[in-house]
C-alpha cells in the first residue's frame, strides 16, 4: 500500500493518535503525517503511507491555511481555551479595531513559540519544561503571514482566515493579537482548511477511512505521491537519461529553465522530484520502485 490519504482530523485527537489508529486498522506500520495539529484543532491532515512516507517532509514545509476563532479578554498558559486561565478582563474592542490589528501581522515577522509546544530546546520538548514548571529560554522563529481575512463574529468569538508559512503557531498569533488589542486573547477554534496542495474538500473523516478499509475500497481514498507536487511542471525522460536518474546521477538537459520538476519515466512511473539548474537535472528525492 503506497500513497497519500487526506484525513479530516477530529477534535480531541492528536495527529499521532490518528496515525496510530490507522496503523492498526490498515495493518501498515509505514504511516506518517505532514504537519502536526493540536488536539483541539480539526481539518486537513495529510497521511503518507508506505513508500510515500518519503514525501512527508515536503508537506510539512508547505504553507498552510486555517480558520481561527479568537476569544477576546482571556489569557491562558497554553494560549488557547484549553489551558489554565491566567487573566480575564472586558474586551472593549470593535471590529474595526480587530481588522486594523490583524493587518499589522501580514508579512514576515519573528514569533516566539509557545511554552506548551513540541519545539525542542536542549534536547527536550518545550512542553516537558512547562509541565515541570521550569523556566526555559525560547528563541523567536521567522514566520511569514501571506493572507489574513477577517470573517466576523461567530458564537461570541471573532473568526479570521490565515495563510501562513510552516512553523507558524496560530494560537500564538491569537495571543499576540490580544496583546496588541490591549485586552488579551486566546484561541477558541482552529480548523486547517489547506495543507500545501491538499484542501478540506479532499479530506475523509476517520469513520469513512475505516469503513473503506473494511470494505476493501481504500484505493478510492488514496492519492498517488506525485499529487503532492501537482503544481510543479512535469518532465518525461527515457533511455540513458532515465537510467542515469534511476542510478542517482545528474542528467544534462541543455536549454531547460531552472526550477523544480516532477520527473516521469517513459512508462509513466513517477521517478523523482528533481531540481534543474544551468541545464543540469539533479534528484532531490526519488520515488521509483527499486
């Protein structure tokens, strides 16, 4: 079994919970995911099965899209509403103020990762320090916010859409937004609607995945590994060029523009993700059957 499956992670599950469950159901140990979601979050979780696990790193590094909900006036130790409340105060903020504050986060910035996170410091996860009540120095990380779209009020929380680079903590964005507004804020809702090339309309719930596995119909939910790179131009090689690429060697293709390519053999088999530079094509990661 090889391919990519787009799961719709349910609330209350960790990304690892989903992987563990499907390893048991599918009888396949080689399953990985492309980007961790907090337990309270739902939405797009790309799963890489079999040889496709070699592609997981490229999903983790892709940009993401979320719908987030903001609870104004509340500050917690985890920066979301599941944590211990540190302070509460009235939020005398109108929508115009929220919109103006949101726009200030567009572009590149440095974000301090939350203490309750999986970022490693001196060989340990930050949440391990937090659970022991230990203080540890955190280093800010460079992130990029591509889009921020205000969506208005929903059931007492303010929602917005955000498109961001890898490594962006949306609950930290909510916390920092609350600081900028002067009333504090915590993330009350989070749904990932896109991870790289994969959108929520292609995602299947766990019940659907399990039912398909039990009925022997899992193939209908599996995408080929090259679907991850569908936005890139494709290239077909044969003969000596294909042989050299299969052996891991670079291939001279004069006149080719620089950039990444999906590379296929004459049979249509997806061979590799490759980079062209100055007429030389080099493999970044191979995916052909050995």
